[in-house]
C-alpha cells in the first residue's frame, strides 16, 4: 500500500493562475479531506468527501473547488490563486465506520507559494 | 463552531523530566486524536481517545480524555531528545470534521 499520495510536493504560482493539487489513496477509504496548514494555526479543513460524488465544505472553503469521481482520488482546485493561499496542503483519508483505533491518514503534503 | 485550544504553544523540556500538554475544546465530541509532526513532515497518528476516562500509553507518552471537562492531556515521562516535535490535538465533530489545536512545539534539551 502506498497509503495517501500527493502531487506535486512543491509548487510556485503567480497570482491569478489556476492549478490542481492531486490526492490519491489506495486503502479503499470512503472519507477524504483537504487541510491547509499555516504557521501558528494548526490545520484547517478546506473540503471533505464522504464518498464518490459527495463533497462538502469545511472551515475555509473559499477559493477552492473539489470533486470526487472515484473512491481513490480527491483533487483540490485553486481557480485563481492568491498570495493568501500560500500554505502547506495536506490530504487525508479514513474509513467511514470508524473503529476504536481508526484515525485519519495524512499524505506527505504540498508546499504551495503564490507570488 | 468548535474551538480547540492547546497550551502551552511552546515547551522547552529538560531531558529526564516530566511534562504535560493540555488540549481544551468547546463543544461535545465523541473522539479526540493526538498527532505528532516533525519539521517538514506529515502528521503521524499517536492516539485515538473515544470515551470519558480513556487513557492510552505508548512508550514515554500517555494521553487521557475527560469529556465532562472537555479536556485531554498528553503527558511526557522522562523526556528524551527524540520527542522533539510539534504535537497536535484534534477533535472530531459533526461525524466527519476535524478541528485542530494550534500545536505545541516541543524542544528537548540535554
């Protein structure tokens, strides 16, 4: 199992450019989510999905779009990048019927800089 | 909106001594997590706490949960250099949403 994978690892964008951050998992997890991590603020939930075709907003969804066409993939789209979106982005996945030891598994992260 | 507060935010530990990190949260939840993050790395799961009075231990780390007080603690026994990292607590609400604390950056000195 590769677990949760994210591409790219690093990205530099200019203001106004668009891009897609990729996230994939091979654990057959129904639940997937995107977080951003900024210094001193912990992680904040952007969007999440409870299964293919179902997505919902988290705490900080503005400026980001998601879709979930398959169980494995959950891409995050920045439509028009802004400097405020400079951050480290983490994708995570977990099972929907959580057992006593279940947790969210995090990908390695994408470090995004918007100039 | 669920708020999660950790303190302290920075903790300088001396090797061999004991310390505690606190995690308070504002609304009821049925699940609390502790994660560790090394610089430039992803998050590693440490503990999942499900019920009031739950206590879990792994090596020098012990986590506990008091749902009535909405408080979880992460206790570090006899700190060693390898424990230097940032520790996050996260609280699950509305079934699928995780809210994180700001993190506690731990530095262990000789």
